[in-house]
């Protein structure tokens, strides 16, 4: 007896079942088929991400500052715009990069905050469901957010500008 197992897997989370019916074409009359569809013992998709979230960053004095609402499928440009508008100490000092952890926005929210021009240690920032919007971030078996601060090349270095009085030329 030969057993062949086929698995239907979704790459993008959806509401409801991924498969409602499976068509089977018997080649011989001796074949036996067992189908575990989502509505008959199979596994249903996790709920897709939807709603709004906010980002809380700690300012240099240690006080938390909360961003404006950000929609789950916002691009890095719009995330950076929300941070620049609502967190004053990050204005023009952070860029947002998409990290390609999830193939679809509905599967999760993940990005990289790249801080530039800071004369202090990078702030710790956390993502959380919106406190102010009627549609807070929901879906996909919520997992505690992970935040990692990577500080490259040692301590933060501040360079002072050189005035024109100290610049000379041999000409």
C-alpha cells in the first residue's frame, strides 16, 4: 500500500478557511482517500493582522513618548513620517527600513529603525496596539514584541564642526 500526503499551506493569512472543498479524481477503483479539510478536522488560518499600532520611544531623560496611530500596512516612509511628527527628539534622526521578515502585511509587522545624528545612546522603542484608535492592532496570535538595540562601532561619537578660521591652504 502506498500513502501519499498532500498539504495545502497558505502563505498569506486570511479570515476563515483556506480550503472549502477539495476535488478528488480517482484513477482506479481501489484507491481510498481521506481528506481533512479545515471545516472537518483541518487547521484554520490564524487571523490576519489588521488595525492600528503605535510606537513608544524613551526620550534622553527616560520619559516615554508615544507616536501617532500607524496603520498595520503602512510603508516605511509613512512610519518614519509618524515618528518625525509625533516624537520631537527623533525628528530627522530616524529612518525606517523594511526588513522583509513577512511576505505579506497581513502576516505581521516588522521593520528596522536606523538612528542617525544622535549625540546620545539610541532610544529603546516598542510597538504596541493603539491606545487611542477604535481599531487597535489585532490578529495572528499576538506575540510579545521583540526590540533589539544594535549599536555599531562602539560608543556614539559627536564631531564638532571646524570653523573657517582654522582651515588654511598652501595656495
